C-alpha cells in the first residue's frame, strides 16, 4: 500500500514543490512513528533479556556467598577447644551432683557468652550445646521451647553427623526467640580430638539479617521480591518477613530450577529467576513484575509521542518554505541544461549558497568547464597517440642492430657454425614477428621479456664473454600485461653505451611487485641495472627534464628512454613511467613502473585511454 501511495505521488502531474511538501510530511510522520514503536518494544524486550541473563548469575554468586558464610558459622564449634576447662567438663558424665552440675553449667554458659556473643559474629543469636543429656546455652535475646524434655533425645550423644554441619529450620524444633525474630540453626557434632569420641552437639542460631545484606548487594530494587526456600517450598527467608515460614505453592509449577522464566504477558507479567544451591538443600528466588521494569520505558514512550506531534507541526511549516526555496534554482538549472543540450557551453549557473543546491551549481559549472577542456585535450591526445604510434614503429627494429646481426650471421656462415646461424636466424625471426604484430598495444609480460631476451641472446652471440645477462622473476608473468616495446629499447641503450667504454658488461633485470609511493597500491616494477660507465650529473639532469616533459623526441640521444616513458605516461597516466638512478663510473639503474594489469583491467584501459581508428588498444 505504501509503495502504491509513493508511486501515485511520483506519477502525480503536479509541481515539484507540491510533491516535496507531501513527501516531506510523510517522511517525518511515518519514520518517527515506527521509531517510537520499535524503540519501545526493543527496550522492553532488552530489559527482559538482560534480567533473564544476568539475574541467575547474581543469584549463583549470592548462593556462593551465603554458603561461604554458612561454612564460617559451621566452624564456630571449634572454638570450644581453645579452653581445656570446657573440654574437661564435656568429658564428664552427665550424672553428677546438682551443685557440680550448676557450677559446670555456669562455667560453660559464661564461656559461650564471651566467645560467641561478646567477641563473636554479630549475626549469631545464640549458641546451644547438648552434651550427655546436659544443655548449655547463651543467647542475645530470650527464647522459648528448647529444654531438656524435648531437645535432649533427638539431639543427644547418639546423633552421628560424621563431622558435617546440618542446617535446621525453625519448624524442626520448638524454639522461638522473643519478637518472633527469624533464624536458622546450624548443627554440628563436637568430637574429642584425642579419642575421636563425641562430646556433644552444638546448635548455632543465626539471624537471617546476613542473608538480607548479601542479597541487597545484588538487588536493591525495593519492588523486587527475594526469598530462600527448601525443596519442599517452605520459605526460610523472604524480603517480606510475614511470608517467612509459608509454603510456596508455585514451586511444583516452576519450569526450571536454574535460570529465568516469565509468568503472564504484557505489563502484568512477572520475571522469575531461580538458582539452586549446590551445597545446601535450598533454592534462591528473585521475582519482579514487568511494570516496575518498564517504568522508564513508559516515560520514554510518552515523551516520544509528545515530540512526535511537535516535530510534525514544525516540519510541516518548514517543508513549505524549503520546497519553494529548493525549486527556484532547479528551474534555472533546467533552463541552462537545455542550452547545453544545444551545444552552447558558454553558460554559468550563478548560485553562491553553500548548501546542496550551491554544490550542484558549482558542480554544473565545473562539469561544463571540464567538458570544454576535455574536447580540447581529446584532440591533442589523439594527435599525440598518432605520434606515439609512429615513433613506436620507428623504434621497433634499430637498423644498426639489424645490420650488425646480419653481419654476425654472415661471419658464422663463413666459419661453418651452422648451429649459431640457425639460432640467430630463429631469434631474429621471432623478433621481427613480434615487431610486426600490431594486434594490441598490450602484451603479456612474458612475451615482452621473451622479446628482450631474444635481443640480448643475439648480442651475447655477437659479443661473447663481454656481455653477461641475468633475469630475476619475482612474480607470475603469464597472467599480467604490459605496454609493448618498453624493455628492449632500455637494454639496447645499456648494451650500446656500456660496451663502448667497457671490456665487459653485466646487465641484471628484476621483475616484481612493489608498493607505489604515489598510487598507494602495488605496481609492477622492472629494474634494469648495469655496471657500465654511468651518467654524469649534468647529463642525468638533462635526461630527467626530458622524461618530465613527456614529449616524443627525434630518434637520437635519449630516444629509447624518452619514447618509452612518453608512451607509458600517455597510456597509463602520470603516476607511471621511468626513473633514472646513475653515478658516473658506477653504473646505471632504470626503473620502469606500471600498474598491475590483468585481462580484466584491459577493457578499463580501453575506456579510459581510448582506442585508435582500427580499434586497437
């Protein structure tokens, strides 16, 4: 439907300013509406996912912290062994005289008060020690229900815990503290270290405030509920003290005991996260309604709706003025474009603003100027291309080289060296075939190197041991292309000027890839290095000026260097060409740099540099 509306607006035969006003309004109302709805949904979903992801981890950490505190409480009985008197009393029989019993009870109770209450953990409500039908205790507040009649039998000497601590819930004993203070009991057997006999059982009553402190470190939202319960669903601790001791009837319906799940839908839903203790037989639960999690989201939604109506009103007014302002320069541009279509390039769109319309005007003026320049340059380039072709044909086979080669063949015939004659004729024929083959201005690098090697092989036959040639290939040559006739003229110059003053000449040719300093990409580089007489400083500067001019010269002096450089620049651009490095008496190095040209790149070179009249590239 939206596509149909858009098509109808586009096809509407009306002024551009009217279309802009309608489209501008639609592009503000629809996106902002979608943005607000998507933002609200995604934010709500992200909150739910974050709570479901990190809350189980927090509960696992809280479980570990609670277990650590429980281990500390379970080590409390070991403090009895700090007093030999207490251990001696616990070793006595339970049946003594009343006065002795009262005296020993006072001694033990006092020690329990000093050790566990006055100087011990503040979370300890009281300590009870049952030994051989005797009950010793010390508490911070009053209590009821624990006495010799109902406590000594189940927790007397016959209880075997094997050194482990056991957690007792309040409903397992008839013990209540004043004001109904919530607690749990940690029970551990006291064993004589000398004979491993049981001395009694200690019950440590711990108030549940330490659990509240631990849980509040992970969750401080007062709207969230946290509780600790056993596997039967009996609540040991709850942020709402009134629910302590109740049964969680929803426990059998929980889909999992480690992780998060959601009950209900919409803002009335509740996210519940559960962590099961791996040490103690209890479950830690966190629950919070979605409406408390999305309070900030609701505020953002209301602000978005308000901003939506404000933006619609403002943009509607702006769209009218902007559409009129935008269309006036476009009308003028359309009029000038019609003049350009008629071939009238002497036009100027005079708009000085710095907005997109001004940029369009400057681009239009620049385009017209570029078209005028390209018309002129295209004519000049075509002339230079024809000249380049002429000089390339002239430089293909040097007459002096041809004469010297034929003279060498004649001497070999007279001397009866038939193999040498066959080899030189074969090489010369291949060179001639390569020279007259003008199907393309680009050839495989391997073909260009073969043409150079054919020339050097003929020269080596002529000059014998005076000429040494080495070619190093650092990249594949069959898959890449190069302009034709760029290597043979260079090595021809090296042989010509090198052997004039040297009895022996070495030429090293290296072909490989190198990073271009100007292009910033890898280029194909040919390095031709010789140990000839070198070039004087003045002559080197003259040659470099000639190379920078990129002009074709007559067939003398630096003919080979200048023409090769000019052809490369015209065919491949100013970033490529020849570089000279030479010192008089130390030899010369000529570097030929071209782009890496594959078969795919050749059509691009055709489009960029053009083709000759025969369609040759």
